[in-house]
């Protein structure tokens, strides 16, 4: 029942259960917003009015409420502190928490940038967290519940309200990517709301060429809509779900695959530019080293010539002394 909630509290705050203790679930994407990895995109400078994201265990400062109207400041602060409390207690969240977070995103996402980022991060971790085996609700149930609760619409609305903020676009896109990861039925339900998905793609296009987090989130979303993530299997060619094949056709017809090819093209050109830059730097270093060796060699040659000249002069002096000594001896 949706009304029943079962939360799981791991030993350490927000530490997932050991994957070996739970059966493998194919298709869960390893991508999470903010994850590291190789990237070649120049980061967009955040506007000065955007404060740094609030630490989960830190106090809510005035700089994190700078964009909040005074009449909503207390509500936003209480929501942020509640999220921090749940995280410190290690609560993964169930249907009740997920519904609360979805509604809060719809209300507070437009009031506060910090609330938007924190709520999307919390729901993303809730949907992708490793849970004990045979526990309820499962990750797939939560993913389908997220879509039925209107989570896709609220995420897209939050993205459109903060379309100029690359961090918010990446967070909202990552949330939707987590909602469809490894769940063909959820991907099918998401594609039924094609108008919302188109708005999401437009936000990705706006920042993908300049912000790596948006590019990673966009690629993760499109790949999760079309297929499972790589997983261990004995099948030579693993079968694809019909929902994934249908999703791929719809996405291709809407031109969304061009976003992925555009990101890859930008990445290749940027890698080439950086490779040329590294090659030029290496060549300049080698030339400088060769010049230094040549200069040192010339100095050695000059020093050797001077030493030879001194030796020759010394020998001449000694021969003159010997000749003078011989003449004195003959005179005697």
C-alpha cells in the first residue's frame, strides 16, 4: 500500500547496504549528480548572487536564504533543517517521504535555489540507494511512484524556473535520470509526457556544451530511457525491453539523440584542442631542454679549449726554461 511506509536505516548516515548482500538489479546507472570523472567542458561561472551549496550538517546561513522572500524564509529554513535531520539519521525514505519531497519541490523550488538543489539531491539518492533484499518499497516501486506523484512535472517546473542556473538544470535532469534508471515501465510513463520531456531537453541543450554536469546528466537520462546500464550477464547479446526500444524510436523521432551526438562532438573537439595544447607544450619543453644541452655543450667545448691553451702555454714555458738551462750549462 502506498500509505504504508517502511524506511531503512543503515549503520552509517546514508551509507548504502553492501551490494553483495542484495541481488543484482540490472540497469542501475552508476551516474549520480556531482560525481567525478573525466570531463572536457569548461565550467560555467556561477553568478555572484548564487551562494555555495549548503553543507548537509551545517547551519542555514543568511547567504543561503538570500534569494528567499522574507515571508517564506522560515518555511524554507525548516525544510532544509528537516532534510539535514533525515540525512543524519540515515533515513533512505519511502513513499510518504517521497511524496512530501515532491510537493516541497513544487512549492519551495521557486522560492529558494538551495531548497531546489537539496530536494533534488535527496530524491535522487532515495531512488538510487541500495536497499536490503526483500524490503518494501523497492527501488522500482519508488521510481514508478515518483512519476505517478507528478515528480517529473515538478522537476521540469523547477528546471524552467531556474533555467539560467546550470547546477539546478543538472540536478533536475539527474533526478529524472535516476527515476528511469533500470525501469522500462517508468521510462515508458515518462515518454508519455513528451511535452515535459521536450522542455527538459531544451534546458540540457542550453548548458550541455559548457557544463560537464549538465552534459553527464543529459547523456545519463537519454541512455536510461533507451536501455539498461551495463550489467553482468551470461547472454552474448542481452535482450532489450520493448519499452526501451519504443522509447528509443520516440526519442529519435523528436531529434533528442542529436543532443548526445552534439555532446560527443564537442568533447572530441575539446579533447583534440587539449591534446594539441599538451603536444605544443611538450615540444616547447623538449626544444628548451635541447637548447640548454647545446649551450652546456658549447660551454664545455670552450672550457676544454681554454684548458688546452693553458696546457700548451705551460709546456712552452717549460721548454723555454729547459732551453735556457741547457745554454747556461754549455756556457759553464
